C-alpha cells in the first residue's frame, strides 16, 4: 500500500507514490487556503491589500518548492 509504512517498493517501477509528501503538501495547501479565505472574508478595512498579495506569493513559493522537490 504505502512505501512509507514499510511495504515492498519496486525500484524499477516507472513511478512510486510518495504519500508522506502528498499528505504534507495537501495539509499545507488546505491550511493556507483557509487562512487566505479568512483574510478575504474579514474585509479590506482590517487587512491591507499588500498583505493578501504577500500571502498569495508565499503560497506560490511553497507549492513551487514542493514541485521542484518531487522532480529530484
């Protein structure tokens, strides 16, 4: 089932699922999405617009880092 749980992994396989990275990336993405949703729902009067742009830029950099990490 899961390579991280000690199951046999075929090193000659074309693709091996990395469930730990997938799970961690999904949790980070969901957390940032909830955080950004809260900021956007709070309204522009309480949060400066540049702060929202910085959060979106940070999310992009995190997702890009996971994407590049998977290609190694």
